[in-house]
């Protein structure tokens, strides 16, 4: 392999395709551990409270994991296209591949998969991340990708999002991602507070915080959706054009926000019109099935008879107090 002005025109070794983000894996495992812990203690809850607790906790954990996970996913906006394009720098050899672009809150993810995977005596299956987090410089990462000799389609797409690109979409996506991330973390804090309030007697305030959670999630969705208002950058591969559209994480976040909105409204309405049923659902009414079982439990008849005899003797004794009488035999 030779170098061109100190730059490698292609990879020295085969690349391994991206499988799963470590951060996502850690977040999902944390929530799975919480869910498993709850399922272990669930049999200790008696009666209808077991069903109520299962519904509350599982739904709450689903909302929480969605709020956190979407901060690290790269499929808020997504697009794919099949192209016939050059593969290596300084080479006219063509490949047929599936090119994908995923845009998240923290950066973009570009995929390149050959059709078939093995072409030009190489395995063409790449997945590259270019991030614009606060501590990272996107332009520097794009330049490092050029130095590493990334395939032409990946470099071409990455260049479209640099700050000096004529598309001028870097600033819009970067700031929209930052604002959406901030809104999602505030929503996560509101979610924690709402769960704390649901464990107290002030259930209605938990409903209010659920509405706050929904509001900030909607603000995050709106922040990212503003990227659709700017002129879209044309990513052209010959006759094929790569176009993106709002994808899974965006719609999942919006759906979760709407669910939280409905739950908050429902809790507030029930607190006004059916407070007893609401307290029963949160096991705060003090008249759950455990007390019913205690009321209808087994009574020791011998103990009951002894108690009755004792009570009768005490009543008889008290009836003779302060009485003057003589017994003749």
C-alpha cells in the first residue's frame, strides 16, 4: 500500500461493521435491572394491588427508558439509497452499494454496505459516526476520516455537514440537537419527580409533573423538527438522490409525550371526580385486599370464648360495685 501526501487512500485492514452502541446497551441494562428487581418483589404484593403496581411501574420504566435512550440514538432522521459509485480515492473502480444516513441529536451515522458485500476483493460493510457534541469538533472528525482513508461515499456525506459546506446545515442540526437534548434531560428530571410524588399522598401533583414531562418532550421534538424548515441539502450519487425523513426516535418520542399528556390529564381529572378510585389504584386508600383478608381471616374459637367469658365477668363485677347488700345463708 502506498500513501498520497501522507494520506492513506483506503483502509489497511478490513473494518468491522458497527453492531450496538455501548452507551445504549448500558442504559437499557440499567432499566432492565430495575424492572427485574421489581418483578422479584411483585409476588409480595397481595390482591389487586399487584396488578396496579405492575401496570404503574412497567409503564413508568418504559417512559423513563425512552426519554434516556433517544438522547443516544442516531435515527431521529433517516434515509437510504442504492447507488453505483466510486469506492476508493484516486481510483475509478465502481461499486454497487446501499448508502444510509442517520441523523441524531449528537451527530450523524453513515453506513455503506455493498450489494453484494464482497466486491473488489474486499468486504464492503462500513458504519461511521461523526459527532457534534459540545466537547467534540465535527470538522476535525471529518478531516480525520479523510486521513484514515474512508470510502468516498462516506466522506462525501460527512463533508455535507461540515461548518464550511455550502449547504450550511451544520449549525441548524447542531443547535437543534443541543436544545432537544437539554429538553429531554429536563423531561427525565420531571419524570423522576413525578414518580416520587406518586409514592406520596399528593397524587395530583404527580399528575402535574407528568404534564411537565410531556411538555418538555414536546419541546424537544419541536426543537429537532425545526431542521425541516431549512433548505434540505442535496446528496446526489449520479442519478440517485439520498433523501431523509423523520424516523423512529422522533416518532417514538412524540408518541411517548402524548401518552404522558393523556396520563397527566387522566390523573388530574380522576383526582377531582373519582379520588377514591385513584387512591385505590395507587394503593393509598388504606382499604386494600390485605385488610379484607384480615377481616375475613380464621378466628380461634377457644380464644374467642375465653375473651367473652372474661368480658362477662368484668361486666358482672362492675355491676355490683358500690352496692350494699347482705347475703343470708
